[in-house]
C-alpha cells in the first residue's frame, strides 16, 4: 500500500520555464513533508520541507505548496535550470509516534530540463 | 566535508556470505536511520537509532539483518547469509532536527 504517491514517473521542461512536481498522500497522520533531489550514484539531498500547519514554503527558486484537505503537495521550480535534472522524491513523516521521525517516500519523478 | 559517509560504496558478494556496511553520521547528530532502495522505488525505512539505542525496526528487517550503533557514533548494518533479494542500495541518514534527514552516498550491494 503506497502511502505517498508520485504518479508522474518523468517530466520534461525547457530551461527557464516552471517545473511542477506533484505528490499525493493517504495517511492522515503525516504532519511534515519534504522534497529530496537525487543524482545517479549519490544519496538523496534535502531540498525543502513544509509543516502541515502551513500551506506554502519558499526557498529561492523552490516553492512547496500543501493542500491538506486534498492530501496533495507540489514542488515548483522557477526558473528551471539544466542542473535541476535529477530524480525528485516526495517524503512524509509524523506517523510513527515517539521520537522516530522516519520518512515514507514516493517512487520519485525524473525531471529533465532541456537547454 | 562533514557530511554523512558510508563504506564501502559498492559490495559484490556471493549468495550465503555475510556482509557489513558502515555509516559515519554528521558528528553532532544523535538520530541515525537506515533505508533500503531498490530499482524504481523510493527509499524504505529499515531501522532507527537515537544515540546508541535502536528504537524501531521495520518488518522489512528480517532476522538475518542486524544493526548497531555503539557509543552513539558510527553505525554498522550486517546482513548474514545474503540472498539475491538483498541486492539494493543501502542508505544511511542522520538528523539532529526533528524531521530533516541528511543522507550518505549509499552502499550498493550486489548478491550473485
């Protein structure tokens, strides 16, 4: 049972345009959401996060939007650059209780930014 | 570089052999996590340490797997009697904040 879903395996955009990556979740216990970027042969790199008490968080070219009622979040990258080409993972936390803030990941979306 | 390090980066072993991986977290981080990633999937949680205490293990962690974090610093993950289904990328992450975790480069295990 996939609790975090990224339904688009891949996305291709032109340099300078906006990239929008989507993520849906099913577990109402999740209260914190994160995006990670992963290059081949490297571990995931933390990008940006959002608490469930907010609906938007912005960091430079990256903005994450959270729609709690729809159990949906999205990552916007503006403007997209060729160096942004990577696999992007959506992750969620907060369902374990205690001090374990384990992450539940989606399957990832491969973003390709074309020059 | 004071990020999370993992050794070895690659390991090829024959079925039935034992393997051990090491993770060195960011020095001031008290939380340490192990994840496993297979092709086409996101990382999946295996186990969690707070300081030296192993506080949670996933049902994915069969009795052939054991993890330790002596003295609350580096951690090891051992797989006994490896099977071909154990082939995966094993990722370690550490954290001092509540949620944000910082990952190492991973150890890619291939069981032949």
